[in-house]
C-alpha cells in the first residue's frame, strides 16, 4: 500500500519486563522490515533501545548521576544494538547503516538538507538507515522530546507516505486503556482533533516519551501530508498488516492533510530554534488564522522580544500569549523597527516561509 515508510520502534517494544533487549521481538521486527524492503518499499527505521541494550552489559556505579548514566548506557548499548540489527539484516542479505543525530543537526536549513541527502543516498543504494538520537552527546536542552519527535521530523523531511509509530498499546484510547470499557480511537482528523482529555501524561517504563507526545507529533506530521499510524509493536506481523490492510488492524490512524512545501516542513519542526518573538495584534492574529493565505505585515506587529537577523526564525505570538506559528524573517530587527509605521512596507514574514500551529 505505502511505498515509502518511516518506522519508529519504541523502547517498550524492544525491551522485556526487565528493561533488557528483547532479542526475539527485534528479530521478528527485522523479518517484517526485510519483507517490506524486498517488495521495494523504501524504509527508514528510527529505533530506540540503545540504553536497554547497554543495561545488559554494564553495571553502573551508584554515584553516577542520571545524565551520565544515560550517556554511558547509550554509548555502550548503541554498539550492541546496531550489531544486533546488522546480524539480523544480513540474514536477509540486506545492509543497514547507522545514523546518529542530535537536535542541533536540524538547526539550520543547510544541516537539514545535508541530513536529507545522507539518508536519500543510503536508500537509493538499497541500504536501510537506522537512526537514533545521539544520547551520548545530547543533554537536556538539546534533546528531542523523544524518538517520536525525531521520527516525525524525518518522515516529513523524507516525504514518507506513512509513519508507523510502534508502542506497547494498540493506539489512543477513549479512556484508561487498563479498563475493560476503553476503546481505541480508530481515526483522527489531524487538523482539528483535541485528544488531550483522553491521553494520560504517564511516560513509558523505559522511554522518555508518552502517548501525549506521540499524539502531538502524529498530528503535526499528519498535517504535513503523511499518514500516521500508532499501533502495538508487540503484535505479530504488525508492520506487514499495517502496510497491506491497515483498516483491519486495531490501531489509531491520523488522516493526512495537504503536503507542505519543503521549506515549511523544516520550519514546522524548528520551534526550539527560533531567535526572537514577534508579538502581533488582533487584526494580524485574525488574518493569519483565516482560510486565506496571508503574510505577516509590519502593520500587525506590536513589538519584538529579542534580536534577529535576516533569515532567522521568529516565533509569532498574539498579544494574549497564544503561540501562532513560526516564520523566516525577510529582514533584520533594525530595518523592521525603522519601518514599523509604514503600512506599505514589505512583509516581515512571507506566507511561503510561514508555518502556523
């Protein structure tokens, strides 16, 4: 069904009840990916599990702090994890490659395009890229929320038709999934659904993220034109079934919206890289939120928080504190301040370089 698929496998799928790598399950997932690969599907694998793999190899000194422990386990475990994947893929005569990234690698458009070129080259040569955050060098301020965020960014960047997010539950439920009357929400309209009332903020046992993060990333990714599926990775043949007949699989699907232009896909995931804030008035707020494509004019700006240069990313905020979107500045703060009272001056942010939340 889908020709290009990004697959994200979470820690709770890859680990057993003790937090160690579940080798049999990893093997079965690789068998499924290999089957898709052999049908000429272009696969990108975003895999957690490095810390879990490291747990079986290292006994950490009790005095080691949490950040250092994670760095240690991920450094050691990443080697084991990739060796495990490599050996399993080799049984199918498939080569895999490791790509470790940090959030900083996506900070500039140039780095973003370099990453895209690297992954494209691997896929064009029949190699399965296995991507993970480089936990050994990432610290809290520079980390992705979790690998769900990384997977969403990559699937948008690579124009994947589908993103499969594998967790240890069947999807998003309309109540507590531990109760018998809770049911899986099968379909979500990514453009206007508010699922926060259904979702627990509890994080998974062995991962950083939770279902709230998955939902937020799924909606953003689906809105950019990718069909997103949250499903249970512990179910046999789940990847094959999601690809061949997703309507028969109990899971949550986020319906894709219209595809964004490439530049907007980068901007959409660059919220943490904005250089300054633009506070806008009600007129500008209403105009940007209308159905008509609208650029941000200086006439709608109340003030700026922070300095910025031409080409910097700006966060747009209403005077009531509502975050509206992100855009790329056409000129610097000095020029913007100089022409604030000129209603005919060129737009501060052109619509083509504007992403609205």
